[in-house]
C-alpha cells in the first residue's frame, strides 16, 4: 500500500468517527508535509512552524475534501499554498515546484512556474475561482456557494481562467 492509500483509508475512518484514525492521519500527514516542505525550504529554520500551519489548515479545511477524491493531492495543494504564504511574509518571490507521484520534480518546462504571479494576471473573479477549486480543493458547487453564484457560473469562471492561463504561459496573452 502506498502512502496515498494509507492517507485515504485513515481519512475515511476518521470521517466515520474513528478518533484514533484521525490522530494517525494527522501524524502521517505531518510526516508527508515535513518531507515535502523540507525539500522546498532548503534548511529554513521555520520548517516546523510551517508544518504546524499546514496541519491546522488541513484540520480546518477537512470538510472541503470530496470523499471520493484522494487525500494526497489535496494535502500537497495545502502545503504549496502555505509555503507561498510563508515566502510572501518573508519577502521572497515564490517558486512553486510540481511534484510527481514519486516525489521528483516534474521535468516539463513549467515546473518552476509561479502560480501566484500567474493568477495575479487574471481578472479577480477567475483567479478566485481557480484558487478555490484547484488550490483549496473545493468542489465547484462549494466554491459557487461560497461566493454566492451558480454552479455553472463558477465552472465558466474556472474554464475561462484556465484558458487565459494557458495563453499567458504560452506567451499568447
């Protein structure tokens, strides 16, 4: 069983009310977060603080994880988001690395794309829609409810935003 499967099983048990499974989930998540963030922080003394911030976000946002979706990508998105916030507080320009399933940095030409800077180039409604659905892990319906629009309107914002991002990255915008 890989780590992603274990996280999925622990979260499923935790949702069913198993407190011990939730404690195990948080312990396993902490190990994964620490390893992932340590690779990106290059010995930053604030690693443990960032791990704790991410764990708090995981706890507070656990209701946003769709029960049918794997936990690992959602957990990694939270880690990236917290790391970007950390770098902004310290005045560092964030560089976001996409991890592949085996923990290696993706070999495509976009592995070092700064997602926050790209999103800043979009209209705010589109950027917000992408942040909620692709970074925070909300479903389209949850994101639509949060901002008070219809589900179709949210899907359209995400779709148009992603198309615009594609053009920006390709140098067409």
